[in-house]
C-alpha cells in the first residue's frame, strides 16, 4: 500500500487536503470521491513532501513552459521516445535550475511507469489543470504530439495576448512614474530651499508656495506613517481578495466598474470560450470541462455560473440552454445563438474557439480605445498638478528678483 496526499476543491473554490492509503492512484481516486468536491491532485506522500519544499522555488516562466511544450511536440512528432525527448531538452537547458529539476522529476516518474499527465500534475504551479487535462486527452487518443503542438500554440497566443495588454498599460505607467518623481523632487528638495531663502531675505511667500510648503511639511512629518498605511492596505486587500466570502461580494462590482467592467467581462469570456472549445476539441468530457473552467477564470460570478452550467448539463440541458439560464449579462445572446447553431452541426468546439478569437480581438480594440482616452486625460491632469507646483517654485523667485531690482 502507498500513502497518497490528495487535494479536493468545491464549487466555492475552497480546498482541503488529506491523505489515504491505496494500492495505486486510481484506487485512491475511487475511495476519495465526495459529493460536491472535485479532485484537484493526488500525489504520493513522499513526492508531496518533496514538492512542498521545492514547488515555489522551481516554477517555469511562461516562455519556458511554451518552449518546453513546443520541444516535446516537435520531438515526439519525429518519432523520438518521450523519455529521450525529455532528456534532450534537459541537456539543452541543464544550466537553468528550475527546468533541470522539473524535467528530472518528470523523467523519474515516467520511468517508474507513470504517464506524462500524472507527472505534470505534480507541478500545479507550472502546469494548470487545463494543461494536464489536454495532455491526458492526447495520451488517451494517441495524439500526444498534436495535443502538445496545440498547447504550445495556445500558450504562445496567451503570452502574446498578455504582452499586448502590458504594452498598452506601459505608457500610462511611465508617465505616472515620471510625474510622481518630478513632484517628489520639487516638493521635498526645491520648495524647502526656496522657502528658506525667501524667509532669510525677508520676503513673503505666495499663496501657492505656502500651500505646497504645508503639504511638504505634512508629508515630511507623517510620510512614514502614510507609507505604512498604504502598504498595510495593499497587503490587507491582497489577503482579503483570497477569501472566498469577500471575493464573492466584490467580484460582481468588478464586472460593473465604469470603463473597465465590460473589458473585464470580455477578457473572462474570451478565456472561458478558449478553454471550453479546446477541451471539447480534444475529447475532454463536457461535464468536467466547466468545473475546470470555473477554477481557472478567477471571477466568482463566472465560477458560480460554471457550476450551475455543469448541474444543468447533468440534468439533460444542452450547452446553449445552460448558457441562456445564466443570463445575457454573463453570456451575450450572440454567443448563445452561435453555440445553438453549432450544436445542430456538431461543431461547438470550432464555434467556441472562433468566438474566443473574436473576443480577444475585442479586448485588444477596447483596451486601445481606453488607453487612447486615458492618456490625454492623464497627461493634462498631471500637467496641471506639476504646473501648479512649478508656479509655487517660480513665484517666490520672481518676487525676490523684483525686490532686488
């Protein structure tokens, strides 16, 4: 008998861990089925202890995961045995500690008789449930090379998608950083010297300078406290958002945020459609697909919707009916109509992947329009603030030069 450590997750996203003695992984899975809970991972206890020590330290980046997947797909397609393909990749990347550790562990597991999907499952920080499920589907159908190739393309698409989002947000971030640095320089270095010089020469400070000087004095006296409060608030918000009850209350408001709410919905919808379409394309059971999607999309509103969709599918509804039950606010009528038409032709996977591509394009376009709107408003606002501080600096200098004349 082997001791296994397992992790379960329910529809609220809560997880619980325990252990069980079983002959093998399949027997353990049969024993730990619980109503309302889904198996997230089952790992031999010895291996789980090792992972507890190294999981956070050893994690592949997005580009490393993409290269790893692409390499395996190419090597397997040429007829190279799996272990040999992994060994070649290990030798090429052995100078990278994370890659070396993960690949060595995968090779060791496969040599012990485990499948690739089971070996990947032991590194959930690197390989998501969606990734593992597709690999498992590829193993079952004998199309592992094709599945890995598809995963590599999806990872590349996702990486480029996030890169475009980061690029769109880069300019406003740079402008804010530069403006903040200039304001700090003027308030804490220039204004105090101007104030001292004006008082030494018996001059009166203009109103604008007195206001900025008062602000500078306040920040000097209480700046450390403000920094502690800000850091504490950020840390508190971070942990609060990890609490299901708090997230469940906040997430509906996130979807209704002015300017950003619709963008966030389209982003979630694009991801939802991409994962469901990909899962159906490679034969993953539709009943387990929505549980997986719910755990990936993040937003609790959509997570509850995924759980509801799964229950309605079990009751006998088709996908379009289940989506309709969740309302057009979450799943637009155009999506439901497209899925309904695809159900008649048996091409739901193709329809969902096309819809995902459409919504990804919508996110790109909307994000560009949003940044085009924010950038001039940001520049004008910061220009007014910096200009006001600049006037507070120049005004006393002008007064002093006038007196000297």
